[in-house]
């Protein structure tokens, strides 16, 4: 969505337009890199090229902008790799490996900061940012539930033993994903993450039995 | 170490003393909770009860204080759980489980913020904090090497198959530990983390074969 800025003023050239998607993308990269507290409004103004009043008019405040950025991130990344779990033509291990591989790729993408947006921005939140902490925690819980629902569905289809604790298995896989997020932020490459995904897939037969 | 403050002034009561260990403990909790960028000198002054000139005299600047805090953390926690790896009377699985359990306990300790000091403080570092990023990365690498050395030693003793890639196994376990750090920071309990440790231990026979 683009909004004409200063359209009421008579200007010679074309009116400057505020490109919402572009601003969200740039703000996302800033929050992703420096966290919520580490990103100031002046950083956001400089990165987006928008004026502070424009950002305020569009998003109310830094918290509002962050929530819009989170939605943008979910639409651009989370939805994409969660789609791997909905692929009915893939077997359980195929769908899970595609999901984990897609996450590893997201965490090491060249166009975005390394690591996971949600894990990185949830770190170092001050007491005054409790609402942001809650929003991020809720989003993490939703992702956990999506993974659990996928495992339960595959269990109903007989691809996972009926006595497997799918809630626990989802927590184990979530722990592994969070570990990949930290590793990626520390500079671990896609190839190295993919190798860790392969190791997890290698022990999957035992994971669905042992837990 | 304690240093007399204002000892040259005539005061009625005993001179105020600067308790270095106590200040480091309080500064550690602050950095652990809010990250490096999220902790200001005024927060540190308020938490430690020391005056800014005292902190400057002792640690030069915020960076110096952080490095002293990191050493304090290593001596208090890292050294403690790494000692589990040096226990010669424990079998390989016993030593590894004690190590992972000790980490899970540290990440969920009641007296300290949830999660891992190193993982939490490494998040959201700005471009001006490259030195801190490097110090934390080096420390993470040292921990990785300690774990690899332990695995190689147990491999030499015949407890791990000779064709197992111990460097890769250490990276997998490190990824799991980082995942526990994020989970703990998100509020996952010690019992839940211990349950994840048990799952990892359950697939250990396959992990040392498959990787």
C-alpha cells in the first residue's frame, strides 16, 4: 500500500509516496539486527527514509510499527515454511525435513540479518516492553501449536506411533529450531545448519519412539 | 576484593567499601536480563550501589565492566558445568547427562535471570559493540572446543565409535544447548528442560552412529 505524502501541497515533481511494504521491510531488518530496544525511532526514520510524523501517522508509535513488522515477517517467512507442513503429498519425514530446511534457509538468508526475527527481537526486552514480550511469546506459542498439530495429524494417519508424545516431540523440535536461530546469528552457515537438520532427521525414528 | 571508598575523608561511621564481587554479581544479573545495549551505566550505578567514578576507576568503562562480569559468570557457572565433563569416574553418557543437566539448572536458576548469559547478551549488539560481539563469540568457541575435546577423549577411550564425527556431534549438542537457552528465557521450566535432556540422551546411541 502506498500513501501520497504532502499531496495537498503544490509541488513541481511527483508527490513523495510512502511505500508501506518497503518501510516495513527496512524496519524489519533493523529490528532483526539490533533487537527491539536497540532500535530507536531515529534509526527507523533514517532506514525507512520516511519522516517521523509519517511513521507516527501510519503506525502510532514504535510498538505499533513493531507489531506491523511482525505481521510482515510472518507473511513473508513463517507462513512460507509452515506451508511445508501442509504439503499432503509429502511423507511425514519429507514434510518435516522441508520445514526444517526452509527455516535454516530463512535464518541464513542473504537479504536479511542472520538468525530468527522472533528469537533475536525477544532478547534483552526491558520491563517497559512487556507488551512486545507477550506478543512475541504468543507468536512463538502459535508456531509451537502449528508444529504439534502437524505431528498429531501425521500420528492419526499412522506415520507416527500412537504412543508417541507429540506435544513433547514438538517442544524438542522447537528447541532444535531455537538452537539453529542462535547458531545462525553466531555466523553458522546454511550448509552447517542443513547438516544439523540431517542429523535430527537421522535420529527421527528414535525420536518418535523414545520420547 | 573490597576497596575502601572515601577513606581519606573523615566520616563518623565506617568508610563505605566497594564490594567488587557483589557489584559484579549485580551487574551480571542486569546484563543477563537486558543485554549489553539494554543496560546503561545509570542502571549499573543504581543496581550496584556504587558511584559512577568508582565503577570507572575499577573497570575503565562499560565494556571493561562487561568483560569482568563475563569472567565472573565463567568462574561461577561455565567452569562448574564444564567440570562435569572432566569427571573420569563417570561413563560417557553419565558425564554428558550431568553436563546438560547442570546447564539446564543454570538456565533456570532462581537467583539469576532465565536463559544463558552469553546467548542473551550476544543478541541485539550494535555496530559499535563489535569488540563485545567478538569476546562473546570467542567464549562460545572455547565452550564448543571443550565439548569437542571431551568427545574426542571419550572416543579415544572407546566409548564413542571411531568413525563418529565428534566435531559435528559437538555442534549438534551446542545447538541443543542454545535451544535450551532460548526456551528457558521464554519461561520453560527446569523440569521441561530436563525432559528435553532425557530425549537427547535417549537418542545418543544413534547420534554417535548416524552423524
